[in-house]
């Protein structure tokens, strides 16, 4: 299936629902009053404010996420060395360790 979500109209309240195909969950729901004739959601000031808030939150969190990922990359070599050493010790067995 090419689409990851589809839209359907609720038979009870005529709300417009966006459903995720894979998880079979409702992603968004718009009451009938908030949908135009074509079935598209009417955008208002509240919608733009929410979108702006999400973008600002992502922008604020970006530097700390980048620092975390950089530190993880710096520690990768020592973690891989430890894993290699423990795998090598398991391979040698208790008699050959020294």
C-alpha cells in the first residue's frame, strides 16, 4: 500500500478522521464545523499558533540533542573496544585468559 494514512468521514458525527494504515489509529479528527466543502480542515489562528509552538520547541531542543549525539559518537570507540574485548574473552575461554 502506497499511502500511510487515509481520511474518512465518521458516520455518527460527520467529523473528518485521518487514520494511520499501519497502526490503525486515528491521527487527527476535525469536527464537521471545522471542515470546508472539499473536506479539508479550515485553518485558524489557533492552528498556526500550535504549529509555531512545535517549531519553536524543536528549535530550542536541537542544540542539546546535537550535543547528546556528538557525545555518543565520541564514546562509541571505547564501547566497541569493550565489546570486542568481552567477545574475545568468551572465545578464549577461562583457561587461556591472561
